[in-house]
């Protein structure tokens, strides 16, 4: 029996990389993804660059550190390059959030809401190094700059990486 009927699909994978241009080229030329967006995100103390690579069903977000001590740099130092978080698209994020909390999951963020988008991030599991994002979309299949910046600052202030 599945734990949650509210899991719909994997929305995206976020991958920490050392060289963004090399990672973009690999995902385009070898894996066949299309480059959608490249952006720089700045928090109060650190920054990162990201590239959103899209397919029909899900996306891969490539993340590279843009400053000393950033979340991505710290992640790579602790766990190496690779999947930094998995985002599950869910229905009824509030009930998913409460159910997971009742089972002992700790969160780095509360449920963050933006136009057509709700999301929450778990704390990183110390055993696997995995952080999970739960995301509910209502017609918005991208990420708004304001949402990304607010999320980055929230994770930065909570020492999450």
C-alpha cells in the first residue's frame, strides 16, 4: 500500500554541479533536455547560479555555487556532486506536510505560497544526504524570481544546504 495517494510525480531533480556550462552541455547533447532558463539567485550572504533543463514530463535543475560558503558549495563539500534534492509534485500539500510532520519529518521551511505554486522543503536526512521538496502546482510550471529568492534566503537563514 502506498503511503500517500497525494504523490503525483517527480516534479524535478536538483543536481549540484561543479561546472554549470559542462553540465548544461551534457544534459543537452547526451540526455536530450532543452535549456529553459539560466538565473543567478542571491541571498543575504551567498549566491548560486542555476540552469533549468526541461523535458516533457519533468525538469532537472542544475545548481552551481557562485560564492564562498553557499548552500551548494557546502552540499558538495559534505556529500559530493549529485542530486541535492528531489521534488515531489503533490495534491493537497497542507495534508502531506502535516502527515509527514506527524511521522517525524522535520522541515526547513513552512509551506511557501506564490502565484499558482505552493512548496515546502524538508531538512536534509543525515543518513542519505537527501532533502525533499513537496510542491503543488496550479497551472504554474515555472518558478518565479521572487519565489526562488525568498526560498533561497529562507534556506540560507536556516543554515540549510
